[in-house]
């Protein structure tokens, strides 16, 4: 017999990842949310990452590249301070070049008068820090069963029913359950999606030479290759990087089939030995790449955030940053409504959230699509044109630094 216990709340958040954890942390933080909100969090327990392994496998092979705006938001939540020593690796330089041509561009934090352009953080460490940042004094309860179905009342969603029969009811359900969101499907929110025909290979590697606290990215016709610096608190010289190698599916499959040594050699060649040879490769993972965008971000009683609403190509590492912007906007709109005496599920708040975030997300998705198509093109005229554009941008310091500030989330349009 299933347990039919019913729990009442003001907000239900579904999702155990970065965006779901950030959402719960924000809803329990008085700076962002009305005091005393009852929050129910539906998320399986995430195991603490083991650090017993040696070499590249000491690191989580899934990392996020956080903008300065995201770092500031996480610091206000108290999560940034919860990261362990070495848990976030700053990068002060970025070097981007066209593997099919000669143009390159460099970004330097000193030119922008900031300590770092961004930070690379292991996914599991940040989820753990966000989970610990949830204000336990607030009336928050976590449920580890998956959602089985949505509860509807008078034409709107009023909660969720879990696999064990437990019912959670609230004026608003926040779907932060990822790109393959089951809640989005259950709510019948339409989505536009297509496959990039690529896979992203992710792994941690040990390099012959130190990474110089630089983020490196080479654009090739088959897809971009990024080397992102990681920090080893036990070492003086920093040799570990997280790679994201986006490649056409056939190419990615051939690379995944290689043994570690041939893969390391192929990776060294693709990276043009910028940091010498790849000495060791950790566990590899291949992720299918799709672009998705929900045609609507909400239906009465339920709202989408993060990858549940939009997912883009990882070539600029903006996915989680867009998700954190979603969270901050949504929580802000709910706090604004509360100040006017309105409830958490007020539709005008969801409309305002959708209007603000959809426009920004679509513009970012369009930019990433243009980048991918441009750098994936092989005709000589296109290669010449993009090389010339990249070279001109590199030569124009004000334009280059403006682009860098936008990428850091510090422009007026994209600032948290």
C-alpha cells in the first residue's frame, strides 16, 4: 500500500543539480526570498565525491566555467565560501584560436582590472556547497523519491505525487530537472529541439607543462576543443586540466574507442601541444549534444528554470550561468510579488520572469549557434572572413574588452 501522506508548502523545487540546488538555497535565503517560505525539495541524495583516487581521477570530470557574475551570486548565497581549498580554479587569461586558420585572440584579467576572468569548479563540489548553503532554520524538507505525476486542481498544477505515493502540494512547482525534464513533459510544455550531430568528450588530463591559469580553446571544423585549468592544492605547479572536446559524432565515437595512450596522443595533436604532451587521461565520458528551448517557460502552477527551459552548445560554457540567471530572476519576481501581497504562484510573476529570461536566453543561443556554424564551415572564403573578424577584434582593445565583460556577466544587459 502506497503512503498517501500529503505535505503542504509554498514552493516545490524538483532537481538535484546545480540549478535546483541554487534555487533551494535562494528560496531559503532572506536576501533573495520572502522570509519563512516553506520549501519542499525533490531530489535524490547525491553521494559526496571521493578524493581517494590518484592522478586525473581525483577530479570530477564534469566541471562548470563560472562567470564573475555567477561567482558573486554564489557568494551572496554563502555557497562560494563553502568550497574547499582549491575547489575553484581561477583563470586569468584566455587564449582562443582558429585551428583552420591563423587568427587568435587573447583575454587578460589585468586589462579588465579584475582578479580573474572566471573560475572552473568541479560540478560535485559546487552541488555540495550549495546543498550546505540551504538555510536549515527555514522550513525546508527534502524528498528523495522521483516525481510520478503532477497534481492538478481547477485547471492548474497544484503539486506533485512521488513514486511512493507521497503528495506534495504548493502554489508553485519549479522544474529544475535538467534538459530531459520529466516535469516539462508531464506539464505538456512544448519544446523546440534538434541534435547538433556532435558529442562532447569530457575528461581530466595531466599535462607536461603547467596550464598557466589559462583557459584554452581551439576551434576546428569538426568542433571546438577546450582545456580548462584545475587547481591541485597539494602541488605548486598546476598541470591538471579538464577538457571538453566537442566533435562530430563519428569522430567522437572513434576517439572514445581509442585506448588511453592513443587518445592522449590524438588530444595532444589536436591541442597543437600548447602545453606539451598529455601525460595521463582520466575516465572519459561522451555526452550527446542537443539544443533545446521551451516555447513557454511556465504553465499555471509550474515554471521551468535552467536546462529544463533551455540547453545550448557547451562551446562558451554558458549553460549553468544562464541557469543561475534564471534562478535569480525567478526568486526576485516572487519576492516582488510577495511585497505586493501576492502568492508564490501568481501568474503575473511567471509572465515577467518568462519575458526577461526568454529574450536573453534566445539571444545567447543565437550567438552560440552562429559561432558553431561559422567555425564549422570549411569554404576558404568563410575561413578567411572569420579569421579577419577574429584578428580585427583582437586588435581593437575596447571591443575585445567589452566582449570579455559581457562574457563575464558584468555588462548591464546580462548582469545578475
